[in-house]
C-alpha cells in the first residue's frame, strides 16, 4: 500500500507546474494500492479554501474540485482513519527537531508508518527527507 499525502492530490486536481508529472504517476499507479487518511481530506479542503480566498480559484471551481476529490477518495482509494497512536507518534516525531516536521506532516508520517505503508508519496521535499531519515520509503512523482 502506498500512502499518498495532500501535496500530490492538489496538482492532480488543480492545474499547477507539477500537474503533468503527478498525472503520469497516477496513471501508472494501481488504484487499489493507494491510501490516504481522513487527515488528508481535511488538509486538501483547507488548501482549496486557501486558493479560493486568495482568488486563484473561484468558489464554484473550488467546490467542484473538492467534490471530485471526495469522489475519487471514496471510490478508488483506501481510507485510513488516524488513531490516538498516530497522534502520539506524530508528537514524538516532532520532538526530533532536526527533522523539521510540521504537525500535519508528522501526522502523515505516523499514519503511513503505523499502517505499514510500503511508501509515502509526496511532493514535499522536507517531508520526503524526514520520511527517509525515519526509514520510511518515499516516492516523489516526477
């Protein structure tokens, strides 16, 4: 199972410079092998909301993108619900200050590790570096 973080879903559904590489990655990935968490859903909706408030997306487009994402998540991906153990592990990871993990990213790592993900898929370079230092395999769509 590959755990996909929010940074990969944004350019998959909203046109950005990374969109072509992310689209190629998703086209080659086996959908039944992909997972995300309910934290990813919350973070995705927040990111779209930020784009709407910054006027880089219209309200209508933002709502449409969120609906499309939720449809993909429900129909094609394994949903992992974060547990108390995930939050506890994230806090421990953040105590490793040299990793420079923000709370949300530490939670992604903890969820992926506790779910025994084969790999964490991300476009976030800091997250990828930290995951690697923690022994979690990482894929960066390119």
